[in-house]
C-alpha cells in the first residue's frame, strides 16, 4: 500500500476514533435536533453560507465514513433550509460522500478482493458495466439495502464511477425528499421510524422495480439471443 492510500486510511481511522471517543453521535438524535433547533436556526440566519457549507461537510463526512445519523441530518436540512433547498443540499452531500466511500473501497480493497474472487466476479462485472445504472437505481430506491454497503460493494466491482454518481444522485432523491420534507415540520415528528410509512416504503419498492425493468429486459434479450433460454416458441 503506497503512502497516499495509507494517509487516506489513517485520516479515516482518526475521524472514526474522534467520533466514537467523544460520543459525537449523541448530537445526531431527534431529541438533540429538536433541543438545538432554535440555536441552529439563529446561526443559519446570521451565517447562511457558513451553515450550508458546514452542514454539507458534515453530511459528506458522515456518508463517506458510514457513520450513523443520515436520517437526522436530512431532517436537519428540512428544518434549516426548507424542503427544496434542503433536499438539494442533502442529496448532493450524500452523493459526494457515497462517491468517496466508493473510491476508497475501489482503491484500498478492490485489488485484494479481485485477486481472490476475480474469476467469480467477472460475469457480474460485465453485467454492471453494461447495465449497472438500472441495478444501482433499484438498490438506491428500495430501502431494504443498507446505503453504506452499496457504496462499498459497488467500489469492489468495475461499475464506472460516472454511473455510480448518476445512479446515486437520482436514486436517493425520493427518500431524501421524504425525510427533508418531514424535517421542515420537525415539531410534529415523534420518531424517525414513523416517517417512512408502509405506503411510502411500498412506493419506493415499486419505483425500484420500474428502474430494474430495462436491465432485466436487456439480460433476457441477451440470453435469448445466445440461446441459453431455449428456442423461441
């Protein structure tokens, strides 16, 4: 591992150590957000640019390092900036953070994984290079798949960075909008879990299935053309 990779790994470990040593996660709770809302709003009114920059920097770091608190940060975006601007800030910051996690996984872990499982991953890599956007949109839209695991797993494949960024940016908008919009009415929220109702989750699942249709059709067409699905009727 060269010095650049070591420096990145060391910086990440240092931030993680600081986060858990000083229990910074206590600030990323619904109760803490409600208790400090007026203070944050006053700071935002006095320093609007610094507030946006600081918020996005925190969100990028949280996502890049797979730390807890993404839902609370999205709620904070709505409380501080409103639904439209808050969604834009949260989605862009989350996409940047996810892309950093993707790149770290690719450059720090991918060689080791490919040296051991390269043959088994080859078919998956070819499919992702051709139709990765549909698969990624499905994973982003359906909340059953942990956000941070998708970032890391995608980095271990040959999925193009441009496809990852586009799929993440578009795929997280619906979920981000739900949480940011809820944050705009922060006083009415009793728990984070109650924000994503079964109807909302079902809608996300349906969107994910629609996003997956082109990729599944392409896979079926290729199989049909190669004869692996049998002769046509």
